[in-house]
C-alpha cells in the first residue's frame, strides 16, 4: 500500500497546458475518484501517476518516494483501462499470470497469485476460458484480476465500467467497493459519471479545465459545493439554478428576489455582497417543493411534463418569471400532472446562493 502526493504538478502538450498546478494528497488505503467532464484532464492526471505521461513540472510522490523519473514498472502501481486489453489467444489464467511471468516469478508463486485473485473476484470457473467466451463484466473482472496478482501499492482505474451496460455497471460498482474493502489498498478511479463517484469514493476530486475545483467526501460535495460548477456537476438530477438579485443579508439569512418578483430566503451568509447584486439561487430537485396552493414565498408556475417512475415523480416546470425549466422530485402521490398550475416553495435551509464569480456563500447548516 502507498500514499500519493502531488505538488504543483503541471502537464503540457506543446504550448497547451492541460494540468495547471495540481496540489493533492491521497492517504494510504483511500479510494479517491477523479471526476469531471470530458477533456478536463482527469485521465491525463491518472496517466501521470502511472508514468504513461511525462510530468512537465512539479513533483509526484508514491509511498514517500519521488517518482517523476521512475519508469512505470518500478512505481508499484497497476492500471485497469477502459478497454479490457486481454490477449485473445490466452486463457483467463494465462492473461492474469502474464505480467508475473514476464517478471520471472516462480511458477508456484504465479499459480498461487492467480488462484487468490480468482477467488477474490469469483471467477474461478472461468480460468480455462478465452476472452471471446466471456461477457463484458467477466472480461473486466479478468482485467482487474491481472492487476491484483501484481500486489501493487496503488490501483489505477481509467473509466473501467464505461463499456458495460447499465445493469452490469451497478453490479461492478458493488464489486469494486467490496474489492477495496477486502484489499485495503489505495485506489484512484477516473470517471465522468458522478453517480459512480458518489457511490464508490471515500473522497471525490472534482476537476475542471485542468484545475481542482473541490475535494471532499461525497456528502460534503453534495451538501456544501464550493462553487456553481461543483453544484451543477454533483447530484442527479442536477441542481436547479435561478437568476436573482440580493435584497438584504444578515449573518444568518439572505433574502433574494426572483425574476417574477417572488422573494426567497436562504440560510447563508451573504453580507459580503452588495444589495441589488445579480446572484444565482440554487436548490436540488429533491428539496424544491411543488404545492397546489399558494403561500408566502411561493412562486407561481406550471408543469411542463410529469414523469412517473413508480417510486417517484419528476415534475419539469417553467422557471418563475423567465425562460428555462426547473426539476422537482416529488412523491408518487402528488396530484400534479402535465399542464397543471403549481406553486414552488424554496425551503431556506436547503437553498444555496452563488455570487457573480460562481463562488458559494457560506451555508450555515
């Protein structure tokens, strides 16, 4: 096992800088997920850890040892790619053993390592099969098993579930979480899927345009996003955003005016912002309430579409006083249907407020 330290790490391709000074620490045995949109630099950062990309400047430490100039085979890491990269002419056992065989390990040691990995991944009946006889999920287990037999200090996963169908992705997420618990080894996982990040990670690193936006536990990022980008990226369905103007602010409460004139309060500290300043009010779909009757602080609107999913209902409603739409996650018993008038309530304790620069006002709960 090993920890990782990034110190002002930068990566450029020619004159184009991809990573802009990454500072990050990953503790021994931690499961950390790099998440962000396509092209944000998360896979490039993972490849820098693996030694597949040369670091332009800065330092990378694995297990306390600087590894900038250390070749991949000497870093104590194992990587699982998006493509399974299995040798089609080899059996499962031979694929898993290949790296140890190249390293000149004794045959009994190789056999024991393969058997142990097969037991962990529950693929013992597959050891004599070739890749063409396996399902996508089974092939991915073999690719993971090939990494396990090396007993690395750090596992690296580059979007390993993206080629699987929805059902298999759910199953493999459960298996990866179990694998991390069983092995207690440092794991770094790259994905653009925030659901994978939320369900797997001890901590999530949100990356955007080669910079770290926020680092925290899934719950911390969900409850206290540092800025509008993180708020919009974490959570499914995505957070609702509404333009507003600041009316007043105290230490414990901020009052804003929506485009239709409705005044909404949020339990945030916005004292550093000027009255009348254009801000963004945000609230998650599961916290926004759609009611049949009007009341103080509610905004009148109508339902564009009502989607019934059995245990829940998604209401897509017109944004009050402006263009666009908001999403409400409602209970299945809601009487609201497509075309109905409704009134939106914004509970103060669940509202977020973002300044013109996108940074979040401090939430007080």
